[in-house]
């Protein structure tokens, strides 16, 4: 590959523009490219061993001003007591969070702890703060870093060794991935959401379909999405195996960012805007791979198996494993039979939250269903806003009251039941409809059985007690 | 990083497709701030029963595979999260290489930084390995070949030159980046 050598006339994709603008040392036969990182997001789970490497080698953070830290995975979704006691699930979780506080203090990293009004899930707060911007390279020790691509940033998850690399050098060693256009034509029908769109894509190309590639979501349906919805789409790029997913910035993006705390302002804003407007893929630029998706034909989607590619329209019947032992095993784990409908299937817990679907738009959608309805008897519904800011906004709009009056639990920001590290989890064998991103075996607690779906489907399921197509309920 | 040149070992086979990082090391074991306990909890939900006892149907619990250094896994290994705890857990139970037909990007990247060799093989060769658990295999990183004792056949495999050099010499990737200080400095000056 020949980066840095493209002539100005050669049309480039959004990805190529961002990549080429961050190459510190080009890729060669001997080494991957050295890529500069503009924003490094840090949380408690994937950073402690990296800080230890720095300490052991006597290194400092090269650019602490380009790092932001939050705590989200091991933190409780129950409130801190008036006396200041934080109800951690166990001593390990508490120690992990304490370690983050200690590390951030020692190395000079800005940390939004649980007492901060800016605390929340790492992929919710970056955009909220305006730290996530078009054209930036953004990394985090978390695979759902792809979320930030919704702004036209190149954003991807890294392992802990690489967390250490960025801390020490503000750079990463990377081979240039291939590009993959995801063309989504038409418009989503009423009651069909961004979550259904991305589940539809993963179902179509499979969970390894994007391996080695960076997606660019394009087309009328994508342009029509708001930022919260675009984040839902980009968030699950990794679930199709892609390193990252990007959406070209446009007026929707700029309107979201304008006035945010860490976004440029004044003359800096005008200068930034001029750069951002040059980012979208040039006409005539080509992609290494391409897929077309018809938005209008999409239905609300739901997963039936143990990975996000095992997905189908909510009214469909569970497909036959066709001799695949793994698919057969997945259905066995889920306690499902080929040919059965999921509509009407009993569910124990509904979880609305996670970096996929915990933003204000998601909560507004859920509230349209919960309004003047009750959570079904015997059903537990957990609603976990993605950040303090989302929580405050939801409460200002009275959404929390709708949830509480319906009988749902309104919690504090956390990754919560998406990854089940903080005590929010299913019991073995229990079923959840969850707005999160992974339905792997045991993901929501040992023996847990997860159906991934949109906030609308989750809320409709909560009020009926069984898997429900939200379009059947009036007023949605 | 430990030097990796050549290993000769028997294989242990997990034929399931799409083995994700939540299976390799469930999230509840990620609360450690070091690498403790990861090896014994690799594949915890498959390896141990509800009471914490060893599930004897699970290959890694069977004595004949206890010294296997090479894991042969079903298609598309390592999808899911970016947790480096996954390769740490596999190394912690004595594995040095993973063979599949497709290996997820972040897992592969993490594995290479820890001396765990990810090897992608064609479907036919993969089928042969899946069908012969415990067979001896030789993986030679210098020549980028693996040879199975089942029928003596060999297959070559791809690995990027940089990762290969680092593994052969036991060098860590951070060292290379630290040597780029001047270039990084110029980049920062040009982009401030």
C-alpha cells in the first residue's frame, strides 16, 4: 500500500483522508505505519496493566492532554449513599476503580469519577463533551470505540498493550485496513430503528464479514439518522468484525457538536468546520468491498442465537440450523426450537442501556411505549442511562417519572447488564430482551439468555411480559 | 515477550465456531488489575460446572491434553471484545498458538503482542486438524510453516513481517515506537 503518496487529484474515501492525515511514519515491508492518535479514552478495566508497564519502565504519558478517563464497567448502577458509600458489587470492583483513581492522579489524566456531572459510559461521554470530532483518530481499550465513527472520526478498540503504546508515545503501530462501503438506500419504516438497521446488516454479512475492514455507512437512510442513531449503528460495527465504522460528517454532525464543552469555538470552530467539510468521501473514490442494504424493507430485528449475526425479523420463525453443530448448540443454549416464533416468548428481564442504546433518543423512544402502561407482572425492567448528562436530560423531560410509574427501575449510568460486571445480571437460564450489543453465552451473567433488540422492542416486551412487536401497541 | 521460533506439541481441539472473547475469559474475571487468575478461568463457563467442579467432557480438563501448547479452534476465533485478558488467559493455561480459519482483528493484534501465535489455515487443512485432537504438530515461525504428524503434510501461513521479527527475537512493540520520538515530535509540531 502506498499511503502518503496519493496525488491531490486522486479521489479518496473518508477513511483514507483521516488515515493519511495521521501517518507519522509510513507502512513499509519492515514495519506497520506509525499512526498518531488524537484522543485516548481510558476506563478502569483495560488500563491498569498498561499503567503498570509505564511505571515499570519509568515512562510518563506523552500527552496527558489527549487522554480522558471515566469509570463505567465495574461501577454500580445503584446510587452512592448519602454518606458517600458506593455500593460496589465486590472488593475487586472497588479496588479496580480505586486503582484507576490512583493511576490518573499519578499520571495526570483527567478523570470523570462517579461524583462528576460528566461521568458515564466512555462512548457516551466522549461525544457529549464534544471531545469526539470529525477527522480525529480515537482509541480506547474497548471494542465499541467504533461508536465515535458516527462523527467521521477513525475510532477503534485496542488491547491493553496498545493502551500502553498510546500512553507512552501517543501513537500506534497499525497496518492500513481495507475499506468497505455499506450503502443503505431508502428510508426506515415507522417503528424500525437504527438498531434494527445494524442488526440487519450483521445478519446479512455475518459476524466475521467485516474482518480486516473499516466500514463507511452511506446513503439516504444513514443521512436521515440523528447523531444518537448514527452512534448506535457505528457502535455495532465490531459485531460484524469490522475494526471501525464511519459516517461522513454533515450538518447533523455540526449541529450536535456546536457549543459542546470540548468542541472548538469562535474562530477555531470556523477553521475546524472548513476542515470537516473536506472529509466526506470524494466522488469516484472506490472501496475494497461493498454491500447494499434496503432500509425500507427492514423490519424490527431480534437475535435468536448466541452471537449478533443470528438475527431475524421479529415476526419471523427461528431458522433451521441446517446441520451446523454450532447453530444447533446455540439454539439448545437458548432453549429454542427451529421454526418457532419468538413473538410471545416469555422474558424475565428487560434491559435498556449500554453504549449501544442508552442515549436520550433511546430513552425517549422507550418512554413512548411505557407512557400510561405498566411493566408486566413478574417482569423486571432496568433502565440505565448512558451518562449523568443523559440522566439529567431525561429527568428534565420527565422520562424518569414515566419509567418509574410504569414500574421500571431507573438507575445510575453504568455499562450495567450489558457486560454484567457490576452485579446487574441475569440468573442462569433467565431470558432478557436487551438493547445492548452482545448475546454471547453468559454475556449477561453465567447461563444468561439474551435477545438483542431495539429500545422500542425492549419496552414493548417489558409491558407485555413476552416478546412483542412494538408496532402492535397503539401510539408507538 | 518470550521468544517464539518453533514449537512441537500435541493439539487440543475446540471445534465450536465463533468462539468469542466472553467464552475465552468471561467478563466477571476482568476485575483484576494484573493478570492473576486468568489462566485458571480461561473458558470458565465451559470448563467448570455450576458447583465449580471440573467438567471432564471439556478437552482442557482431560489429562491427555494438559500439556498441549496448540489450540485448534473452529471457524472465526476471538470475535467480540478488545480484552487482552483473552490471550493472557490462553497463555496462562500453557497455550502458545491458536489455529483457525479466521481470527478476529483485535484478538490477533493482542495475541501477537504477547507471544501467542495466531495461525490461519485453509479449510481443508483445518478440517484435518479438527478431526485429529492430540495429534503432534510442529509450527516453525522462521519458515512460516506448520506440519501435522497425522500425514506429514505441511501448510504455510501468513504473518506480518514486523510481528514475526518481534516474536522471533522476543522484542516488544513499544520499544519500536519509543524509537520514533523524533518523528512523533515533528508530527506534533506540524499539527499543533
